[in-house]
């Protein structure tokens, strides 16, 4: 982002086959206004044995600047939008 003088992305689509957990946990909240992520819980790569508890923690403690606006039935795709928008 620094190289190209980009302060914030409008939208990021994350589909990285199980590595989404690590990326989201380290994503600076000020780098994007909204993002869509495809979770791969079925691959067994999630950082917790309790997937529902993990996602609740993600929403409540890590993505505090974002609202979860859309989620498919099996949480395959989730859209997060910055609260200030």
C-alpha cells in the first residue's frame, strides 16, 4: 500500500483456501472499508476446534470496527462493512 500511496481499499475479496483466519486476525482495520471472505471451515484449518465460538470471538473482539452484513447459510461467504459507512 505504501509503495503505491494507497491509504485504504474500498473492497477486498478474500478467498485463500484456509489462510483467511491468519489474514483477518492481522488485518489493520483502517486499510479497508468492506471485505468479503470465503471461510473454509471444512478444511480443518480453522484455529479452533469450536468453529462457532471462534467466529463469535472474531466478530466481537477482532473485527470490532466492522458489521457483519451478510452471511450465507453455511458461512461460506461473509460480507463485513466498516461501521462508519
